C-alpha cells in the first residue's frame, strides 16, 4: 500500500524490491495504486513459486536452519533479560505485542504495520528472528494473530527477499495452532496477495483468515480494550466508518464494556466477593470447583490440556448456562479447561489484583535466591478470597504438572498458558514486555507451591 501522502497521479516504484539505490540512468515508472498492487503481487507470486520449487528440490532442508536460529526459544527467568537486550533495538518500536486473550482464552498477538520504521533503520534479519522469538513462546498452544495493515508504505514495506525468507522460516508448527488470522483494513494489495498464496496454502488454513474492514467487526471475538491499537489506526478506522456511515453497524464497540446489572445467578464477569455472597456454601467459585473436579477425573492425561480451544459457540453456551443458574455437564476436557481460563480472565479484577501488578513486573529485577521470600510477602497482601482461590488453582495445576509426562503440561507451559489470565494492568493491555515477568511470577508460584500454599503457610 502506498503512503497516504503519495501524489494521486502515481507512485514511484522501486522495481528492485530490495531497497537498493536507483542509479541516475534507471528508468522511472509511475503507476496507480491498483497497478502497483497488481505488479507487486505478480512479482511476489513468481518469486514464491520459484522458492517452492527450490525447496522441493532441496528436500525442504531450509526449515531446520530456521528452527536452529530461534536461539531465544528456551529463554526463561534471567535469560529473558538477555533476550530483551538482544532485541531491544527492534522491540522498542512496538511492532508486535501480546495482548491478553480472545473470547476462547487464546493468546492474541498483534502486529502493527504502521509501527514499522524505515527499512534503513530496521535490521530485517533481526526483525525476522524477533518475530520467531515472540511466536515460539505461544505456537505450541492455540493462538490468534491480528495484523493491522494500515500504515504500510513504500518506505517501511519489507523487501521481497525478506518475504521469501519469512515464507521459508515460518513452517508448519507456526500454522498448525494459529486458529484465527485477522487482516484488519485490508487493501487491494492484501486481497491480491492472499489470492496469490491461495494455491500454496491448505483449504483448512484458508478458513482461518478473516478480513476485517472495521475494528468493531471483531469486537465479539476479541475485546478491543485489550488491544494496543495505534492511535493512527483508530483514526483511520473512524474515517472509514464515517465515509461508509450508510452501512449498518452496531453501537461503538466500547459500549460492550459498559457495566450492566448482573443476574443473581451470574458466574462470569462478577467479583469474587459477589460470587461469595450469592453462592453460599462455595468457598471457591462454582465454575472453578466444577471444571477442576471434571478435569481431575477426565483430563489429567489429556495431551495439550489448556492449549486447545473448542468452538467459541460451545464456550458461550456453557457460560450462558452458568449465568442462568442451570446445571452444566461437560463431555470434553478441552472445553472444561477453556471455561476455567475464561472464568479467570472475565473477573472484573485479575486474581492477582491490580495492586500486585507492579510488584509482578519487577520480579525479574530481584535476585533469584531471594525471589521466593519476597513473593511470599507480596502474596500476603492478597484479599482473603483471592488467596483462597489462588491456592485452590495452584493445587490443581501442580496436580496437572505431575502428569506432564503424558499431558505435556510442565510448570513452564502452565505458566505461559495461565499468566495472561491471572494478571493484567488496569487498561487490560498485556504488553510483550510485561508477559515475561508475569509468566515468571506464575512459574515461581508453581515451583514453590509447597512454601506459598501449604496449609500452615503464613501466606
């Protein structure tokens, strides 16, 4: 897509596509936006098809190289700081962010094209490694990806060489667990580009792609107040909406966040104190007790527990039954697991509370040997209902981890899955920088479970 400030009569196109300076003798070609889109798509199609044939002839050996380059994949605890230092010059732009979870409890990753700096400022090879470093922490579980296309222009657009490399590097493991790919504010070029890729991708993957013309169109699947949407993208969306105001659309998506009077039987979206008052006899919330009881009996040996998500419709049906005070019967461990995560994420305040959030973000700055002692002091600050509920959850997750040889859910995997559902800031946007400390905090709770949550614990 050309820069909005480009002359209407045409766009100067760098036909080399690799950001090489054009010699004085180079013939300049002026194209309309549609002609540029088509030309770029045609060129990319030829190059990609050439790479597919090359990969087939080489036994697809390039994939192993890509996997080996993900040097930060196993980073944890203090190594997170090392990785942060390595990619500091890329991460500072905020091009890619992890932003809470969607309506089914899946992590949401947002890529903002408008935050791409000039190609002269960005090390493209390091940017590709940074993308893989970020995704590697989430691709083993179901996840959603949102691409905000507005702001891509001839100055920050990745080269064809980079696109070829990315096509090779992002192999099946990145595509398998990607459940939804939202292409927001797609231009003619994006639609042409996806048609180019169509013969090269499976029909199953094609069904994951969703074109989003206006931000409000995905509000039902992804809470918009969780997304770190750049201001210029919001402004562009408002202009598009105004320009096409004759189209039918719901009220502003923010209306969905307005408080409503909960039902007396409400279980999702109400505070722990409210649940305690309206559900006598339940020391721990009913949803948590019932999902955990079911999973202990039917889910402990389920591989990938908490990593797979059933249909959004099935989850909403279960939530409605609970909110209406009707009995719920589970027949799928993955459904019960997602309902448990969804319950935690829909609490008005996170289980670890807003007051504890800043302490959590500073956990990696504390000496490793003293972290458990300091954390014990912090956990004592939790309200009684929160601590009792947290203890119940940690007891269960330790039981899950004890079956990790079968279900593959180690402490580290559980921390990645539950981190976004236990702590977030008041604006509900969980930045990529914050996710490391949050996951570290949750993993430390699991590793030091006996110290923090023993029956005689001071916590």
